[in-house]
C-alpha cells in the first residue's frame, strides 16, 4: 500500500509559490492499478517522484509497504563509465537479486550483444534505453511506476517491451502517468485526476478519463 | 532463452523477499560502496588504487620536502618520524573529508531509485574512505620501515587511537561538507580553505608548547592540533602535556557529526533536488 497522509508539496519559482499537492490524503491499495491524468504542469511527474521517494513532501507523510520500481526506462541508476554488465550487477545488488539471473535476462532482452561489456558512455541513446528498460523488467517489483514511457526503441522492440510488460502486469500493480487515455484504460482500473493541487480519485478509470477530457478542452 | 531467464527471475508476489529495513539498507550501502570503488577514478584496478596512492604520494612528497628543507627537528632524532606524525593526521583528515563532501553531488542520480536514500550514499563513501585511510596509514608505515626508519610508536594503542579519532573527525567534517555542498556550492571554498588553515596551524612543523602562550591558547581551538599532539604523544614520552585534549577533539567531531545529521534529516528534501 502507498498512503499519502495530508501531503503538501510546493515549489518556489521566482518568489511565486506553485502548489502541486495541497494537503492531499489518498491510499493506493495493493492489487489495484491506477492511472494518473492531468494537464501539462499539473504535477503528475512530481506525484510520481513523491511515490518513488525521489522527492519529499513539504509536510505530511508518505508510507510505502510495497517494493516499488523506479519509473520504467529511468536510466539515472546507470553509471556511464561502467559497462552494462557492471551496471546490471550494481542494480541486482541494490535489490538483493542474483545478478547472474538478472544478467541473463537483460542480455537476452536488451539485444545489445557484446556491448554488454562496453562502458555505457559508448552506447547509443537507443541502447541505453533498451538496457534501462531491460533492467526495469528483470528486477522483481510489486508495483511498477510508469511516467509516460511504456516502450522504447523501434517498432519491433516496442512490441517486445509491451509483451514483456504485460507479463509483469499479471503479477504486479501499476501506477501510470500518461496523456494516452487508451493506454490508461488498457492497464488501469482506477483513475486519479490531478488538478489545482487536488487529487480526484475515481473507482472507474473511465470516469477519470471523462473528467480529464473536460479539463483538457 | 528469454522465457527461460524470465522463469528463473519469477514475478509472483510471494517470491519477493521481505528483508528487514536494516538488511535492505546494508545491501544498498554495500552496492554503492563497491560502485564508488570502481567509478571514482576509473573502473580498472589502477583507478581503484589511486584512492590510496594519491594521498600516499601527497604524504611522501610533503615529508621529502620537509626533510630536505629542515634536517634538524625540535624533538626526537629522526625527521621522518617528526614530520610523519605531523603530516599523517593532516592527510587522514583532508582526503576523506574532501571526498565525502562530493558524495551526494556525484551520486545524486541514484536517488531516482526508490531503494536509495541520501544517507546511504554518504555512508557508502565514508566506508570506502575509512578503508582507504587504513591502507594509507599501513603502507606509509611499511615505506618508513623499508627506508630504515624506526617508525614503531612507544605506545602503539595510543597511536591507533589517535588515527581512529582523526578518521572520525574526517568523517564528521566530510558528512557536514556533503550536505552543505549539495545545497551551497561555495561551501567547497570554506572547507578547503579551513582545512589549509588548520594544517598550517596544526603544529606539523613546530612544537606548539614552544610558542608564546597567547598564540598557543588561540591554536588550542584547532581540532587538528590535538590530532597531531595525540599521535606524537604515542612516539615521544611526555609530549602533548598542557596542550593535548583528547576529549575536546572527540567532542568537536561528535558535535560536527550531530550538526551534519540534523541538517541531513531536516533538509533531506532539498538535498534530493539538483541545485
């Protein structure tokens, strides 16, 4: 479960206070997937970073009792002077996984061939994305965070990403940010609309999409 | 093949481990420390060795210069021991404190991983520099022996305590530096400038008790002078009397560490954001 208890989050921009979450309380239950919608600048990505623990609220509490992924496709955990193999080992250690199994999976999935033993700085942006995505899929999580990116690479690789992700979806929850309402409808049963610092929760994701469309008009 | 690998990874909820928070944190710290060893100066063995070789070369260079410049020392018969006991505390303080200061800014992207906390990054760097400090001190002692210098202290336990206290001071200053430098870039000038002033006033090249009382009283507040006095008291009988305060040195370190931990806890939100 991920529980927001009276969470206030704001940024100071040129003496102006921009409130992203205005004393918000919500419980995201295990066994359910949530789609987060909102117009540009509403604070969806901040909401995601708060869930991941990559940012802290100004006040209030956030409790997490699930093993959360980093946002899928996030490559900030990769060190550019280390090889792909060394980066895989590092992340496997962080999450207490057997690095050989993780490496087997990533080598097969990411299709970067001998580049797995080359420093990541020598990779093309597409190869970095494939490695990062492969790592996101290789390590077991109870809840996956998706900030727009659900697939990377060319059309064929994107199909593989979606197929692999669908397998994870059978055993794990999703919290997904997207402007793509059809993707939200496909992967999430519940919806949250973020507007003016408030979270509007909808048990039925279609109701959330309906409100989002009205706000976005 | 992919299916085979996936089958071994598994995804079912019940397969996920339920390690205690302490276990998870120790795992994360260990992983970051190993990564730090391989990335600070390059991923080869030579890159890892530089963590020890750099301060060691600095130490040997300074000693060589001072032995050449002043062959007569105010206490004892061996200039290498006199300058060594003065310079070793400085090196064991300066390098770890400086490297720990960069810990957060160099690894901030790791905070994008939900498992990693700011304190994990700083603790990992402290561990690496703690180990490096022991290597520097040990290799330095061996080099002195290799050159025929009798570098064994009269009171080895006291020497070890002095070295441990100095490393503790370095870790405390480094921790404070890490949190302040992550928010205020100008902090680097304060820490490096302060370290140089402490070094010049630490009694590395002179005996503090030989100075006028007013100067001595002012220098007494320099924590590094107590580190040098402490280590030398293990080599020279009666050295440090009237000047050395072990409790002051340990208290200063503890207060600095407490301030650092308080700022780190209170400003964690700001530390996580790139400035």
